[in-house]
């Protein structure tokens, strides 16, 4: 897939018409929503949203169609700008700090905590959405709320991460079933390398895949960056065990994974260079939509990451929120737009268009048929309910956001597995970096 920056204002007319609801919305009129505050777009309002480049065409099409329906219902034009996953964070930070640019951004993880004073308080909207649609999943809610319960953002989704592998290649390596624990997983990767069908996981600065992998390595062995009180806790026997395990896994990988970004493992898998990685469901659909990859698509299986010595499933999963910048001239229009996108007609259409790529933040949408429509989707279905926030075991806030944005864990594992630093040196370096944020 080629990633380019694009501005999109298109949508499917049929879906847009169906999403317009029964109420006769007109330009400048307040929304007539059950149990919702009345957000009346300002006179002459227009909006600009910065979002991450989509990996699933149907997700983009549904989102654009819903946006078009909002414009038709309210007269408020919404411009959507796309940036690569790695570029959304710095672009949003610049907009927040200079006080100009997009009105809204679809951000990653706890990025809102890097500039909370630059964001519109959306507690009225966040509270109303939770009450209307079954409540927020706690993990996702934590990425959008301060310790006193104020919403500085609106949770949008979890992008589930799961192991994607070639079933025939696993069986050719001598395994009839995918291992459930980390010891068996290592043996599988070793056997697959011997068969010439290796694994590969990103050790580069990949916003989603690199962070998902690094946090799973640490947590599955019982490690953590900080304790419950925010004291730095990375220097531990558990972290050392995680790094030693990562070294053993890295020895089975295809060369070059230390420079991989989010797109690289997709490309390697679809090119037949690796037969096992972790990714969103987009990997499966990229294979399925290409007739030349029909054999690969038929052979793909998905499962959750193996359980390590900690004895329980511990996965990060990528999360995204929608933030409204204080520099916007049209905060009520922005709230109206978000409220409209969460109405069941729109939100269910978006989930279905995303084909299990995006997992709902509100519990009412958990019964969307997308989760039972394909066995490949099962590993992604509980991402919102099961995710562990990246600040574990401490609270989310500016400190955890800084550590995440600085790729401290990703770098720690990369330094150790490549031999740039010894295990002890990599841990000590991570400890120093984490301490700078948790002063």
C-alpha cells in the first residue's frame, strides 16, 4: 500500500442519505438527539480534521460518507487532511503549541496529555455519549479523561493488534496448533526460521506495531515502566527477562526489523518474506482484495499474543481519540460533528466499513455484526475491553505521554536485541529517560 497525504471530501451518496436520520437538520440548527446536549454549530462554521492515513478502504469510505451526511444535515463543511501515522503526533503538537491549524485531530494513545491546556473541555459531550450508548470502556476512557474526570478528548477506537500467520507454514514447521505461551511461541518461530518461513516484528519507531510489540514483551514477563505511584520501575529482573526473551526471538526474524515502521511488516508479509507477524486486520484485507494474493489470504489465521510468565493476557492495542483544539473558532460545530458521528446509524456503518479494524469505545456497539461475520475478526473483537493503557502501572498523564512519544520502550528493546547496548545498559538508558518525564 502506498501512503500519501491526501485531502478528502468525498463519500458514498447512498450511505450519506441513509445516515441523515429522521430529524430535519438544516444549516445552523441544533441537533435533536435523545439524551444529548444541543450543540448548535456557529454561524458560517467550517471545520478541518487531521487524521491518520487509513489502512482499510472501507473505513475511509464510511467515515467520509458520514462526514458528508453531517455537512448535508448542517451546512458545515468538514475538510479532512491525512498524514502518515508517524507524522500525526508532531503535526498535532505543532498545531496545539502555535495555536493554528486543524480544528480537530485524531490522535494516538495519551497524546492529549502532552497539551491538555490547548484542548477544548468536552466533558458535556463525553458524559452524554457514555450515558447514551452503554458507557465507555475504561481503558479507552482513561486516554481521554483527567484524574478529576474531565474529558479533554473523546475516545474514538482501539485498533486491535493480533498475531497474523500462515497456517500452512506453521504446520509445515511441525505445529498443528498455535502455541498459547511464550515458550511455545519461541519454539515455533525457531522452527519456522529453519523452514525458511521466518517471523518478523518491528523494532523500529512504529507508532502502532512497534509499541504493541515492545509493551507486550515487557508486560508478558511482569515488567513495567513505573509503579502505581509513578515511581520508575523499569530496572527489574522482569525487564531483564523480557529483553533476553526478545533477543532470542529477534534471532529468528528476517533481517532489518530494527528499522521497520508500521507499513513494513505488512509489506514483508504480503511479499512472502515473513510468515508470522502482528498487525491489525488490515493485513488480511490487503491480501484478500488482491487476486494475486488469494492463496495468502486463504492461508492467513489470527490469534492473540501468547501468554508469558506473568500468567495472563496483557496487550496494549493502539488507541485513538478525537481532540478539539482551543484555537478553533467553531467549538460547538466540532462537538456537533463528533456527536453526529457517534449516532448509531453513522457509527455502526463506520465499524462495518472498517471490517474489524476499529473496535468501538462505547459498549452499546459491541454487538455490531462485524465481529461475528468472519473467524479472522475474533482475535480483534475484545481490543477495547482488554487493552492495558501504556502508562501501566501508573496513571496516564503528561509523563506517560512523554515516554510513549519518545519511544523509550521501543528503543530499549531495539538497543538490546541489535547489540548496540548490553541488556543492563539498555535498561539503564531507559531508566534515565523515563525518570526525566516522571520527575
